[in-house]
């Protein structure tokens, strides 16, 4: 299965989390926190994109895939 084609908007959200996401963003005095990145995604994208990413996430989770399949 091509997960990028099956879940394109979830893939877009995951693009906000490159491999070294905790060290590449300017956190200032704050500790790295995924919530800040998700909040940024929600405020800088339209409502339909956010809803579609939520739907993609729910569909992926409902598939009960194992770690190997998700990798």
C-alpha cells in the first residue's frame, strides 16, 4: 500500500516533523513539544486541511497496523 497516496494530508502533517524536529525548531527557553508544532499546523492551514488530516489519522489508526507495517 502506498501510504502517501492513501493518506496525503496526514503525510503533509508529518512533514512538520523531520527526523531531527526537536533540535531544528527555535524553541527559545521552552522544551521541544510536539503540541506547538501541531498548533502551528492548525493555525497556518485551512479548516478543511485540518479536518482531512484528522480523518486520515483516524483511518490509519483504525487499520490496526503493526510497527513494521507503519515503518
